């Protein structure tokens, strides 16, 4: 997928900061090692000097091969001495080198393989992270955590259906915490169902916060907002769309308030295509809805509900509108 110039620059800046930090830490470490082990500085200087002598030998001519072989042996011997000196004094053998976050590309974002320059996976991941950060700038992601979820607002008595809402929601919260802590790009999708104000958005955002903290790319969007965006893109006839690309490709997509969008053939078709495309590619999506399964089937088709039944974990929410109870408690 394509990224805007702004996202590309942001990702490049992040990698540059990592590289700079690694070099800065390396400089401090080198100064410490050379102060403690002067012999290490002498050996490194000798290794560098042997490289210069090798270059001069090639230019000067004569018995180049013999001279280069001799210099190679000397160089390797000094490298071995340096490695042993470092290890014997409690350092790693590569302690004088920068400790880059990505060993493959040294935090440049690119590496060479078979004569070709390739984009490193760390750059792809950073682009995804930056795009998600940009697209979630106005989303309420930081407002909801597991710690701020108040179970004491749920009734602690059995209702007419034989369900104790507080005990049930304790299990739901426990499941959501486990889901967030063990999330991978192969995790199951979640379907959170229940009336308004029972904590579906709160728990899905709590999951998002933990998943983002663990380095995954998350997109949060409400169903009305995504439909409004589709309509805007259609009017503008835009060929590129970062939000829709990321909604399809991100590690975790959260669709809030499914069913509150204006229901039309246009909205149903696009919502179905978005959810279905993620389910087909086994990319997890969390869907929050006030609809029952029957209402979902009636609105979005039996095919979608059937797929959700087969591939998503359903979490039912019970209790009273906790948003009203929170206002009363305040």
C-alpha cells in the first residue's frame, strides 16, 4: 500500500532517531572501554591500520597476494585478541559496535540481498505504526484502560434470565485482558454485543491500548465515520486512501457502533466488504454493536453473520447503562 509523504518522513525520522541513539550509546560505551582497557584502543587502531596498509599494497604493486595474505592474518589475529579481551572483561565481543534495534538493516530501513536493495521489515512496521498514530490522532484511545473499567457498576444479583451481570462481566474483562496480552496478527476476531452503555467501547479501547503498547498497528473507527469517509472519497473520486488501506491492512481493526450508521445499500455493501475482506485474510477485527445476531443478519446478510459466527469470539454484555450510573456517582 502507498503512504503519504508525511507518513514516510515520520517513519524515516523514527529510524534515524534509533540509529542516532545507537551510535550515541556506542560512543559512550567505547569511551568507557578504552578508558578501562587501553589495549583495546591499541588493537582497534592496529586493525584499522592494517586495512590502510592493504589498500596501499594493492596500489604499489609487487607481490600483492602474498602481502595481502600476511595482512589478513595479522588483522584476524588482532580481531581475535580484541574479542577475547572484551569478553574476558565482561563485555560482548561486539561491544564497540552500535547496538542497532534492527540487526538486518542497522536501522536504515534498507538492506542488500543478492545485489538488490530491499525494504526492511522494520521500516514496513514503522510505516504502519506511524500511519496508525496519524489516523488515530482524534480517536479516544487513551481514555479507556482496563484499570479504569468499573465492575462495581454492574448489578451483583441474578436477573430474570439467570445471569449475574457483575460475575459475567468479570469473565468478559478477564477474557479481554488475556486477548490483549496474548494478541498476535493471527488472533481471533471479537464480536461485542449488548445494549448501549455497557462498556463495549471501553473494553475494545483498553485492548487497543495494550496492543499498541506491544508494538502492533491498530485502527479505531466508528461505523458512521467509516461510511462518511467512504462517501467523501467517492465524491472526491480519490485514487488513494490511507484510512481505507490501513483499515484493511492494519494488525487490528476496531469498528465501533456497528448499526448506528445510516443504513442503505451503499453503507451495507461497504461495511460488509471491509469486514469480509479482513475475515477472509484472517486479520483480526473487533466489532461493537447494539444489534442482536438476528438484527445483524437482517441488516448485513446471513453470509456475514455466518462468517462471524464461525471466525469471531462473541462477547455478550449485560447490565444497566453504566454511563448513566457513572454520572450519578460523580
